[in-house]
């Protein structure tokens, strides 16, 4: 370890009292030997990190780009993060800025930084953990609903704010015609469940008319800053709010004209955010309505057909020409009973046979603590695999597991079952760091952890990125990637994953730009490209990486080229102000 400039200055200015006390100096040989041993120990630990090989393979240009970003971060730590946030919440609660602070409070400030501009352009590879219906831009969906003829809304009770309407169930439907309502939906005289046209409801909204209505509707479909910050209310409370968002949201977006527009906008936003592939998760349980239909489609074929059409059109467009594509992991809700899960599994197999290129896996979703643990669903899961074989389809598992705070309870033990049942990736894996044996098994079996740090924060597993356990997994050599989970509902204001990448860069000093690059490369390596692969071929493909054969290796080589071009851009754009050695 070389002596720093401060240490050298200290050597030149040794005070009399230090001499009298015999205080050792940094220049002393035994102190230098200690520091050299310290440096060696740190390097030894870093060599065990999951991103170590990626760092060792950096080109000189990429290494310089990483150094430049580190200098920019150091500057922002001295400027951006020393001022107070300028909105009411921070002033009221006296919250000061710091790197990696709570997402809901940092979002406005982060989007104005140089580091944000850089991370936006980073090629992020594949988005592997995103629930499709909660990834859309909700503001856009609201605008589309207001512009679509025949969209009506109903509520389970009056939405008169003076009477209290927080528990009202609100949904939307296409209606060819409606009788004139007996009273405004905002009136205490409103008849529950009576439909009114959304444009009439918007125009008569008592707090700001149509613009106020838009704000209100977005608010009921998202977790607002107010909810996100109240961690003391606990996990169950925030999950109730989270679940309540989906009835209005799904009934808004699952009408064909709105759905087509939302899909196009979603794909556009993802490409702009540097995402080339997506493995969406979708429950496929909400009713879907074709244009002009007042009765829902009998199954999910219309949903998947329309998605296929819009994806094909997007990839043929100028904006989508470099988009690799997307597939769906079919998900059931873990709180369902046996019969409902089995029937949903049958539908999954049926849709896989009709849309083999689109369906790529199976999962169980919903609040883990409140739902059935994987151990309880084991009979249905074994039945599912048997039925898949009988029907000549391969639908591997991509389980959510360990999205909890428990340590040895049945929810935490979902990690054991996910691994034993052959999951190819683990969604969240938040509690995995408590299980050293399982971490070694995950490494041996080449299972990727899909980490969603902002989601974990908003849903109250951690107070901020600073206390997130992902650095512990990376340090132990566990392969991970970053995802955004439900950005529309979680209040991102966008569909991309830049917010998660940026928060990770700010919160974890050991990561840096190279660490982000490694996480992005992992996402490309573990994506579910078509055609499907049996487990043995999948694992070999993962191990071979860009030196292998087939589509996975090709995508990894393409991403590496994008990464190197990005690093070149960073150097060309910022070298004048931030280039050179670290002593500048």
C-alpha cells in the first residue's frame, strides 16, 4: 500500500510529542508491511466476488470508463449529496441528502445527475424479473383510457371523499351504451357498482376536473411516496396497498385498444432504457376484452395473439430493429387453493402448445408470507411436470423465493424447495444471504438471483439500498442480476431499470461501473431465449457463455460489443473533465 499524500505530509511534519511518545509513523517498515498485508487481504476477498472475472477482462478503454464514473461519483458525493432535498417532505422531516438514500425521496434528485445520464445509456441486456401488467407506464394508460370511446368505470361504494372511500373497489369496462346515472360517482347518492363513462367522471371530478381525475387515478394504481415511506406500518400493510392497485390497473389496460397502445409504449420505453430482451411474468388471470366486446375472451389466446402481433410490428420498426424479443413466465397466485392452481396449470400447458415461442416458464407469485409455501404446493408442482411430459412440452421453473425477512420460517424455507425443485433462477432471493450452504448450491447449480432492490425497499424488506443484502451475495460469488419488478405500480414514473442500476451504483461502494456491467452481462447469460432447452443443455450453455454455440453465445457477444461502445462513449464524453490518473 502506497502512502497517501496526507500520510506523506504527516511524515514531513512529525511533532515533538509524537517523537517523545515513540508513536509509529506510516513510513516505518513494520507499518508498511502491515498495510501491504491489508491490501493483499482485500484483494484476496475481491478475487472471490462473482464479478471478478468480468473486471479482469475489461479492455483499457472500459477500465478508463469505470475510473471516470468513479470520479464523477466522488464529485457528486461532495455536491449533490450535501444539499437538502427541495420538496416538502424533506423540509418537514429534516431529511438530508446522502448516496443510496430512500428511493422515493431521491428519485427527483437522481434524475438530474451526470451519473444518471451515464447509467441511462448503459446497455442493460435483459430484464429478467418484471411483472408485465405492473411494468406499463400508468400515466400513459390513463391518457389512453380517457381517449378511448366507451370506457366506463364503477365503484363498490360512493367515491364521495367527505364520506371516506379508501376501501372502494374500482374497475373499468367498455360499454356500448349506458343509461344516465342516478347520481355522480362522486356523490353520496351514487348507486354502488353502477357504470358511468370515464370522461363524465373525469369532467365532474370535484378536485380539479379532468387533470385532478388523472392524478387521482394514477394514485390509486401506484404506491405513492406517502405509503412507501411509512415503513413502521409493516409488510402486510404495504402489500395490501400493492394488491389493491391491480383491480383498477388490470381492468384499465386489458381492453384491446388500450392494451395494444400500452404494449407499444412499453416496448419503446424498454429499448430507450437500454434493454434488449425481457422475460415477463404474468398471472394470466384477469379478464381480457377484445375491441367492442362487453364479454371477456374465453381464454388467454387473444392476449397472447395480440402481444405476438405487436411484438412483431415493433421489431420490424426502426426503433425496435435491435430489440431481441421477449417471452412470458406463466405465474399462478400462491394463495390459490389446489384446484385453482391445477386448473391454471392446465391453461399454462394449453397456451404453451398454442404459443410455444412465447411461454417459457412457470412460477408462483404474490406475498410469500401470506401465501402457500412451495413445500405445500409440491404435489401440484410434481403433477405439473408430469403433465408437461405427457403433452410434449418443457416448462421449467423460475420461482420467487426468499422475498421475506424470516430466518428459518416456512417462507424463508421456500429457498430450499426452489433449489430442490430445479428452479433455473430465483426471484428476489432476499433472505439467501442467511444460508451459506444454499449459496454454495446456487453457485454449483448455476442458478441466477434476480434482485429487485427498489421493490424490496418500497415493499419494506429494507429501509434503503444501503442495507440491502445483495452485496453479501456478490461477495460470496453468487451470480445475480438487477431487475425492476413492478416499476409502474412502485412509482418509478418509467418502465425501465435505470433507477435500480443507479441506486446500486450509489449504495454499494464495491460495485462501480464494472460491477453494473457484470450484472447486466449476467442478465444476458441467463435469459430464456428460444428455442427451449432441457436442463443439461441450459447449464452447459450458461457455463460456455459467449464462447459457446447458439443464440445465447451470440447475444452475449452482441452485448459485449454494446458494452465496449458504451465505455468508449463515456471516455469520449467525459475524459476532458474526468480523465487521467486518480491524483488529478
